[in-house]
């Protein structure tokens, strides 16, 4: 009976600590992911320069094959800027404000960021898998960790959503 | 929270009509990418892979869909029908993935697909259904999660 308020305090402190750590993980993952969107935005702005910098693998000024690769990559870049980029911004803003929509947006960004590295992995298997490994390390693994971190504090967001 | 209603069933049936034939075609592709049947189903009757990148991309999409999209659809739908709130989260995740690859394909494949299959096929079963279904589940699931539906 006497221990109850103290236990509550410890419980609350642990809960706050857990939320802070989980949010820290989510923000780190979102920051890594944002580097990808910056890369894609730069590519759309100046494709050939991005190709020369090694940010993209296909060029519109090369052979038919290179042009095909460039068209595929441009599709992905456009998709990244139209959907995951606004979602990432929404996730940052929402998580900072401890809003449910931020939690949800972050989860959705993470799910997309597992899908496309998986695609790269299978596309590059048997040839040059450096791009795929880079995408997995930079985006897929942080996304998976981010999902686990945010899921562990879901009650906080559902409660206040 | 979030008991499934008629809209959930409509989305489920629409999702099955949209996603399962694709997964079936992709399974045929993964068994033998060079078979006539696989090429007819994935790129169109009588057509050939443009080059190895074209074939590899189709195979990569097939693996990603089978490993991620199919489990999300099956587990998410089962959870939604049983009224579990996390089922809607899986549906929203899948919805965003569908919208994401719809945008990718719009830029990447639209010209060729429309040329070989026509606008009607393209805006329906060839491409459009994936976008419509994705948007539909995102809106419905978000409303359900927000406890706002009717």
C-alpha cells in the first residue's frame, strides 16, 4: 500500500524512458531514410549529374539498356518523392508532437522501405549486389528496427490518438 | 474496436481479385521465367523480355510480392475479419506499398503497357485496380482505426 506511489513513479519513469528510446530509434531510421529521398530529389532535378556521382545506375544518354534502367530508376525516384517523402515529413512532425498520425506515417514509411530493398536484392542477385546491400543496411534494417520500436510503444499513441 | 463491416468484405473480395491473379502469374514466372506461359502472363501474349534487366525486374517484383505483399494480405485480412486493430495497420501498410509500386509502374511501364494492352485494360486490371485498392484500404482502414466509420 505504501509502496504504490513509488512503484507508479518508477513505472512511469521506465515508460517514459522506453518511449524516448523508441522514438530515438524511429528518428534515426527516418533520418537515414531521408538521405535516400534527398538523393532521389537530386536525381530528378539533374539526372545525368546524379548518374555521374553514382547515385543512379542508368543514364538517358547511354545505350538502350542504360536508358531502360534509367526509366525504371526514374519511376522509383518519382514514386519516392510523391509518396514516401511527404509521409516521412508527416512522420517527423507527428512523432515530435506525439500524435497518432505521426506513428502511423512512420510505420508506413518503414513498410515501404522494406519493400524496395527486397526488390533490389532479388533484382541484383547473381550480379552486382552492392546497391542492394546498401539499401538493406541503410533502409530495410533500420526500418525493421523502427517498426519494432514503434510497435513497443503503440499503447501510448493509441491512447492519445 | 474496428469490427469489419460490408466495406471490409468488398475490399477483401476486390483485393483477392486484384492481387491473387498477379501472385499466381508471378509464381508461374518464378518456376520458369523463360516459359511461354510466364511471358504471356507477365508481359503479354507473344511478347519477349526486352533484355535481362526487364526479366530481372519482373522476377524481383515477383519475389518481393510473394515474400511481403502476399503475407501482408493474408495475415492482414484475417486480422481485419476477426476485428483486430493491427489488421488495419497491415492493410494500410499494404495499401501504401500498392500505391507506391503503382506510381513506379506509371512512370516506368505506362507507355509500353498501354501500347500493347490498351487504356481500358491498363486503367483496370493491368494497373488501375492496384492503385484503387491501395487507396481504398488506406482510407477505410484509417477511418476504422480512428473509430470514425459510420
